[in-house]
C-alpha cells in the first residue's frame, strides 16, 4: 500500500527523477559527510553533537550539563520515524529543526536532514513538503522521504556507502535546482 503522504505525486515527474537519479548524484560532493558518518560511533555523547555542528558550520552551543543530558536522552530514546519527542528541544536557545535533523541523522543513520532544497525537490514532484520551522512539517518530510525511499524502483538507487535517505536528499535537492 502506498503511503498517504505520496498520494498526488506527479508520476511522470517521478519517473523522470529516477531516470536522472545517478546524474543528479554526480553533481554533488559529500566527502566531508562520509568522513563524519563513520566518525560518529560508540555511546552517544555531546562531543558527537559538536562534531556534527562543526560539519554543518552551526554556531557552537554552550549548554548547561542538565540541558545536554536532556538532549542526549531524547536522542537516545527516539524511534524512527517518530519526531514528536524532539519538539521539547526546540525551546532551547540555538536549537532548530535543521540542527536536530542533523543530530538525528548522524546518530541514528535513518532520519533525513531537513533541507529547503530537498523540500523544493519534493514539491517539484507534486508533494506537499513545506519548509517551515514546525514539527509537523518535519514529520511530514520524514514520511515523504521514507515513502519515496520505500517505493523507489529497485534499480533506481545505486550501491553506495551512504544511507539511502541521504542519496534521496541529495538527488531531490539537485532536482529542485534544475529546469
């Protein structure tokens, strides 16, 4: 059964997207991403989050120990594809959905990274993908990426050390910048 989030997808546009998938990926450079992907290992700690922030050029956070423990607890217990647990973290100064999505992505290897270009690529395929600082919008984004990943043609996604959702994010972002 096709996920409700994918109803209304532009089928012809989607086929064209998958036909150009490898070419779309060729236009991206994700070397630093790959390096970081394999550096984050072992028990989750604040240093991991700092490495992720450095990769994304985010402003470093200076947080009290209790807040750091709250963040680490949430990141340790969240279950994909649920995003509701991270909503409380949005009240912490300096934390937004982009940063949280990056943390979730690198610490779980399943959540997609929240991106305006990727949302634009999803909209180009006829899907409702608002890019707003709203937990519901991020939840929908996670569902859309999962749906596209699950229903991708078997030969569409190339063999890669990158997580499949990352391949889709990169290709959709590049897709949004074309035509």
